[in-house]
C-alpha cells in the first residue's frame, strides 16, 4: 500500500482589512527598501573587489616579508652555524671528556672499587658474621632450651594439674548460685506483676472506659458543631465577597479584554505580518533590480575600460614582452645559471677539500680507524662453525 500523502493546510480566508492594508504597505516598503538594497549590494561588491585586489596581495606580501625578516635568518643561523658548531663541540666533548672518563672508570675506578669492597667485607662484615654464626646462635639456642626446662615445663604442670581443677570447681559453684538467684527473681517478678495489675492497671482501665471516654466524645461533638457553624458563616461571607469582586473587577476587565484589547491586538498582528511579508517581497524585488543595474554597469565598464585594456595587452604588450623575453631575459637567465653552476662546483670542491683535510688531521692525531670484519651472516663465526665431517652436526651426531 502506498503511504497517504499529507494534504496542504487549507488557506484561511482573508478579510477586507488585510487586503486594504497589504497594497499600500508593500508600495511604501518597496520604495524604502530598493535604495537600501542597492547600497548594500554595492558595498558587498566593493568589499569583494577590495578583498581580492588589495587585502589578499597585501597579506601575502606581509607574510613573505615576515618570513624573510624573522624566519629565514633564524633558519640559516640554526642550519649553517649552530648545528655544525654543536656537532663539533659534541665530538670534541666526546674525545676530551667521555673517552677519558670511560677509560678511567673501566681501568682504574672499577678495580679500586672492587678491592675496597673486598677489604670492607673482610674488615667489617666477616667478623660480625663469624660472631653471629659461631657464638651468638649457639648461645641463644642453649638459653632457649634452659628457659624451656626451667619455665615452660613447670608452668604447664601448674596449669594442667592445679589451676584447671580449681577453675572447674569454681564454675560449678557459681552456676548453682546463679540458678538459685534466677528462680528467686522469677518468683519476685510474678508477685510484683500481680500487685501492679490489680492495684494500678484495672482501676486506670475502668476510669478510662467509664469516665474519660464519654467526656471526650461529648467535647468532640461540641467542637464539630461549632466548626460547622463557623464554616457556614465563613462560606456565606466568602460567597458575598466573590459576587461583589466579580461584578466590580472581573466582568469589566473581561469586557475590556474581549471588546478592546483583542481586536486591537489582531489589527496590530495583521499590520506587523503584512509589514514583514512586504519587507521580504521588497528585499527580493530590490535584489533583482540591483542585479539588473549591476549587470548593466558591469557591461558598460567592460566595453568602456576592459575591452580596450585587453586589446592593448594582447596586441601591443604581449609581442613587446615576448621580444624582451627572447632578446634579454633568456640570455641573462642562461648566464646566471652558468655562473651559479660554476659557484656550486667551486663550493663542492672546497667542501671535498675540507673533508679530506679533516680526515687527514683525524688520522694523524688518533690513527686510522679499525676495519670491521664483514662476516658471512649465513654461517656462524668462531668455534661453533658447522662442518660436514664433524660429529657435532645434527645429521651425524649420535
């Protein structure tokens, strides 16, 4: 089944007041809005032209100037001065500080420290360990055994053969005394309860049933009757005040609201709605008018200024520029490229010479570096090399 389409809301019929207000309001609003819309469109177009022709190139030029003044000098200083200087200082510090410190730690401090540790162990720790192991531990064990024989065994005998029977006898004696006291307390409580019941509870119950309850019911009935009388009086006074207030205040206010404020409000709402609709229609119509005027002015500007400038650029300036490019700029660019190529070759030769000079100085000061033995990674190195004739291989081993 196809879904049911929702019907558009029915248009409410408009009265003669709406039709009478709409036309003059729309005419007045159109006359007032068209100049404002044209001025607004002119300002928008001028702002876009200003942004595209002035602000964006100015921003790019300011960015390039800021980069050339603030960024590139610091980048060059960091890349070509600080980084090479830091690397040189790091290598110099490694050679002058790290290598001697490592040699001093490995060859001097480590053996001296081990000797001092062994000497301290032999002088300070080993005597106390020997004293603890061969003197204090046997003495402590002997004292523990002596204390067990002299203290623990007599205490166990005293608890088991003396204190335990005496405690059991005292428990039976106290248990008998407690049972007797409990029986005596039970009999005493029963006698006191009987006396309290017949001397206090029964007379109090009779007094409540035959004296206090009838008196309270009579007083409650009197209070209810008085409350009913007061309620009737208050209800009558409230009804009279309600009638008076309704006649004096509510009905006039309701009449003013229904016959004055509501029609005025509806008229003001209709006028405001029509003004809003008129502003919307006028703004759109002013947009079409402004667009037509703008197109006319743009076409006029193009035929008066742009087309002659384009013809001059295409027919005069472009051939002159091509001639200047072929006769002046290209030879100058080729000469500049050849000069730059020669300068780069000279700088490369100077860098190679400086690198060779540093290598010769390093070799003269520290000697030639050791050549690393490049072993074949497919076979192990040293005594664990695999062989086919030995019994250590996985194939021939028993």
